[in-house]
C-alpha cells in the first residue's frame, strides 16, 4: 500500500462519494477506483461498501481508518519538519495550546514571531484541556504544544516559564484592599466555576482544594470558558480561579486579583513528539525569551501544583 492510496481512501470517506472525491483530488474516477481497489487487495478485504448513493465504511474500513489518518498526518508533519530543519525562514509551523495560553500568552509571542520570521506561516490549534492537547499532538495535528507539563509524555518537554493561578473578585469586595487571601477566608463565598473542571482524586478541583482547607465550596454558576468566569467574578457573581495572564492581558483589569496564600503555581512547557528543530526550535527560544522567568522563592511557601491539579485550578475551557 502507498501513502497516496491512503490519502485517496480518506478523501472518499470524507466526501462519502467517489465522484466528489475524484473532483477534490483532481483525478479521474476510474483512476481513483483503481487505487482504492489496489489498497483493498493489499489489506486483504473490502474497506468501503459501495452503495447506490455514496459509500460507507466496512468493519475492516473502520479499523483501518485511524491508522491511515495517523500515517497521512505523520507524512505531512515529516515534510513540515524537514522544511523547517532547513531554516526558520520557510514553510509553516503548527502550534497547539490550551485556551487560556492561546488567549493570554500567544498573541504577543505570535506578533514577535511575525516580526522576526515573516516567511513562516503559523497555524494555531486551540483545545479545552491539557488531555485533549496531548491527544492531538500525539496524533500529529501540531508540531509542538504550549501548556502545562504533560504527564508521562514520551517525547520532548521543555520548560519555558511559570504560570501563576490567582483568585478574582469585584472591586467592591471586602478583600479588595488586600493582595492575598487564604482559602479558609473564602469559606462563606459563592464560586464561579467551569463546567469542564477536571476531577482530582475523585473530586472536582475546587471541592478537593477547599476540602483540604476544611470547607465545601458553594457553586453559584458554571461557565464554559475561563474568560467568562472572570467576567462573572468581576460582576460580583462569585469568586473564580484563573491564570494571572488571562485576567490582566486578555479579559481586562476591571476586577481585583488576589494571590492565594500559599500561592498556586505551575510550570509552562512546550512539548512535542520529536526534539524541535529549525522553525520549531526558534519558536521555543522565542517563547522562553518572551515569558518571564520564575521568580526567586520568597519567605512564603508556594504550592507548586502538579499538571493535572493545575488544569483544574484554572478551570480551563
């Protein structure tokens, strides 16, 4: 079997029609049918069921499809990597990120990249959670990913900075004149939380964290996005957690930001299936230079949250 045959097969599946697939591929229908039949002979059975109107996958075809998709994506990524390795001024770079990083960090980094490497086309892929980000990078959708440190990642992981998780309250809050607050002091407060808040040790993050502080949080609202939660908190609906960079940079500063005592922090990383080279390596270097280095530890203790806990803390969406 060949890569071209797999590309033809996937196009037929996507279009659900040999006729439309032939038009998309700019080949004759007979040539397309010949390639599909050759592919089916090589795998030892029918991958597609020909219907009076269109086609559908056979059980063998359903089993074959994800592997064909991975092979085609890997080939595309291999071409990108080879071109990028020849130098940062050529080709394109696919970057994946969790939503809060894409909104709060990458706009400035992308602007700096365009000023220095205008010959490289950037593609941004956004995901709701770190788990989804890892899955898509492993599938080859992007050349590299920016987000919290992944767990048990088999490829390359480069720490580029540190991200602080903060608490957001309105200007007229009773803690508005302070810079930090302990979690027990918020025991009587309502909370704005994300509907996609991950589960930690069998509990949602805030339930887990507040439980350790001796109380059960009262949830006023569930939202889909971190930025929405911040806006709700600013309006006085309840307290929310969010990365500090999305509060000040992406959402606005019409609210009060409090640091949990002890602070909540997590590493910000770039990870990929293979070591970054060429354009990918240049992007990692730029991100490391643009993102502030972790501050030196002060007298107060810092809670360095593991990746899966930090995902919950930020209620990413």
